[in-house]
């Protein structure tokens, strides 16, 4: 099949490399507002260059991957769907929930699949945890712990435009909680602090945050995030039930140092970047998209799924601002 890629920055170039290595992909068409980025990708992967999104969609592509800047996501998703081309788009769908809802309204019922990029759904550990929950191996859940700790904060320009730690970082944990447990979040209580770079506080954001989520069956989920984890990139999940407890991310590359006498775990070099930690998941995610394009599977992460995680983030933003519990219904304006 022939796949188009819109946006050849860090993640777009990474996706181009991954797609070029998939057996189902015969050729790539690439486009970026910066001509040099598209030219470099074309030379690396033997891709064809299109000078605009419109030209790319008219170039006979079977599917399109949107890895452009967030502000461009809504228009590019709509353009793909209107052209009848299945779309994979990195999260978020849009900068605001209102824009995201408008995208949903535009694509719903159109018969053209859209897949949103939440890669943890394709990580072997998260998938195994979901299977264990679904099989009833843990019994009823009572506690979930989920964390994403970055080794260093992103640049000031990214922070200023990201929407904040809950919307751009914690939202991965929120999606994982929903996907693994199969439950919905009904209420949140969020906290946050700033003890690092001044530009994060200046942007109205927190550099370290936490949230207690109440799920619709009474399970408590605790999510913690930070821009500062000197030992590396730490993504984990624990699920505790009345019959068993399991964990995701407890491998030898866990960026955590044990101080227990005689302990040698973890023994490997710590994960230090999200592309390192989730390389296999990204490949599985894009392989799944080729199946969506081929019509052999439905979208594994729909626009509706992405919006649900987004509402949890919105509730957390409001909770942090007003120092009180917030229901997801309130965040939606219901």
C-alpha cells in the first residue's frame, strides 16, 4: 500500500522510518511546510515529495499519517476523511476540546476510519495487563497506579503551547487507565507543584502533578507525573485486585535504583527517552494502521476514545485551578 506522511519533524521522521520497514507498505509520499525536512526524509526512505497536503492526498495514497503541529490536526484529519483516505493522527486531535468535538462531528458516520496515536495500547506489557483484567485474573480491582516521569522538561516553547502537563503528558496515563480497566472515570482530584524551571510556572503549568481518579465501579486510580526524573524515562502501571496484583514496566531497564541490601534489580541501562521505551509499540501501532487501511480491522483508538481521555485531563486542569474535586460530567458542561 501507499502511505502519506504529513509532518516530518521528530515524530514524523520516526514514523517514516517505521513505515518504510513494514512489509505492507510499498511506497511513501511525504510533505512538510519545511521543504528540506521533506527532501531529507525522501532521500532516506525513497519517498515521493508532495508540495502540499492537498497534493499528497491527490497522489493516490491509501492512508495518511498526520504528524504535523497540533494546530494543523483538525484540518488535516478532515481533509483526509473528505478525500476518503483513512487517517492516523498523533494525539491530540486538537488544541481544545471544542475543536475536538467539531472534528468528531465532521468525521462521525462518514465511513472513513480515523486512528488516534495512543501508543501504550500497543505496548506488550499494557496489552498483557488488559488481557489479565478482562480474563478476571485479578478479581475485582480496588487500586490502580499509573505514572509517566520524563527525564527532563521540554523546551519553553513546547510548554507554552502544550496545554499543560495534564493535557500533554498525563493524558497518556488517563487513556491507559480507561483502556486497561475497561472503566470510565467519574471524578478527579488533582494537585501540582513547581520546583524546577521558572518558565513552566510562567506558562501557568506544573512541573510535577498528581491526580486521584474515581472510576465508575469505585476503583481508585492514582496517576503521577513529573518533568524531572534524573534517572530516566519511567512509565509504569500497577493493578491491584482482590485475587492478584500485576505491574507493567518492571523490567531490567526500569529507571529506579533499589536500596535494598543485596538487590541487583534493575540491572540494565535505564530507559532514557519515549522512543526508546516504546519503539516496539510504535511499530505495532503503525502496523495496526495498515490493517485499518486494508479494511481488516476497525480503528483501535477512535476519535471518541481520544476525547474521553481529554475530558479527564480537562477535569484535572479545573481541579488543580480550583483546589477541589471535579466530576468529568462537570468538565463536559453536563
